[in-house]
């Protein structure tokens, strides 16, 4: 499930690894920091823009690394100021990156709080019944450089549109690893990418503002608890009992709640962080008041925050979102039980913002397009 590019992405290198490569090939070690500044502070698109590097060094970099591992395809923007970026990789695979804006009173849209949602795989192998990302299965993992470059693409787009972006190294407030794919299935690449994004020589983005979401890979959750990077954890729960969760999340058969919840507790206690339980509300599947009561008990016991998300319709899937009254009644049970809870309002529904929808539609359109006629010889 790996794509081997002709050249590795420069955005996948750490300061240490790049320094070692430079010295190994006879280049000064101090050049590594200069290169990182071109990548993350100035976000250059070409080798020629690295004007304080010698021509021989730029030639070596061009021969050794890929500077643009993702290519911008299109942006779709909804009326609720959610943007979805469609990016193409070196093997023509497509991935999605989402910008979610939360306008604040008294400020313009350009100064709104922004959350960026990034992908870690092309497709997904988890087979969650409600999710568009895995409808065509897993194609491959993303490299660390491909993961990092999603944020570079976001920064470039924001650089062009907002004064805040031009004044700050990053113009977003939160980063969530909740896009296409199961992040913990691509553990080494995502940890390397987040380390690069967090580093002072990278984007310098605070780990406390990074949230990684998993469907529940218990051994990896335990491993994550021991990582030096102090990121936050979200669990895609979506069922408060094994019976309900197994209907929509096959991972529960391997790691049922009796194994998952202690691992979540272990993470929370080791890191001293409140964990978030993600719960997509699906009509007549997991929106019963009994599920609400059981979810309340789980969250209260774990001292976890609950994020209730009304289901986003996905073409080809039978699920529907509950009525607003049903959603609010479900949330009230948690709130009255002393649980911290957020009931999300619809974001990006008009632009197919549920993970993987835009990618699938674009791929189907490509497949349906007639082949180009041969060029006369």
C-alpha cells in the first residue's frame, strides 16, 4: 500500500535528517536551516527562489528531492465558509484537505478562527459504514512529506487572501487529523509529519492545538500515550454499546469497548488531557435515548468531552440525520448528566464536506470522461 516516488519529498525531512544528508554530500550543515526557512517561512514553489543557496546546491536539491509532492486541483467553498481543497499526488491519486472557518463577532471573515482538517491516506481500510473515505477501500498511505504539504497548500491559499496570513507564520488556529484515512494505520508517517509541523524550524505549530482522531486501534493509542509530542486525542466512537458500534464500525470486533475504553483512560491519565469522543448521530441507528444514556455514562467516567455530529449525507449510503429536536434531546441527556458536550451544526454540506466525497465524485468524473483522441502523426 505504498507509492514509491522517483524522488522523496523535501517536506518529509527533519532538520537532523537534512543536515546529515547535506554533510554526507559535501554541503555545509548550516544550509539545512536556510532550506527549512525557504520551505516553511517563505513557502517557495521553485528551487530558483532559494536565492541565498549556491547553484550547485540548488541543483543537488532538485536532483535529490521533490519540492511539490501535491498539486492544487480545485477549491469548493460553501456558504458556511467551509473550504475543501482537492489535491493531486504524484501518482494522480486525489486527497482532500478542509478549511473550517468559525467567524467571530466583531471581526471579518479573514480574521475568523480556522481549523484545518488533513488526510493521512488515499482512501481507508477501516470500512466504517457511514463514511465516504473507505467506499473504495485503501489505495495507499501518504508519506510524511505529502501530509505536511497539505498545510503548505493551505498556507499559500490563505497567504493570498488574508492580511493575517501574511503577518503570521500560520493563519490557522487548530489542526485536526480527521480527514481521509485512519491516522494510526500510518503511524510513523503521521508522527514524523506532526513533528515537522510542530518544530520551531518547521511551522512551529503548537502540539496542544493538534487533535488526532482514531477509530480505535488500541495498541497504537497506547503507543501514542508515550510519544513526546503532546497532541490531543479524539476517538471516533459512534456507538455506546458493542452491539450498536459493530453495526457501523468493523474495528469494534477486534477491539471492543472493553479494550478501547481502558486504553483511552490510560492516554488521558498519562497525558493529563481531556479526550474527545466523536459521535455521529444517525437516525434510528445510534440516536436512541438509551444510547445517549450509555454515552453519558462512558463520557462521565472518562471525564471526556463529547462532540455530537449530525450525519452528513453521502451519496450511495442509506443513512439519514435525526431531526433537530431529536439531536437536541440526545445532547440534553448528556448535558444534564454533567458531561461536556458540543452539538455541531452543519458545515460544508453543500460542498460534499464529509470525508472522501469530493475525491470520489472527481474520480468518477475522470473515469466517465471520454479518452482524448490520438494525435495525428
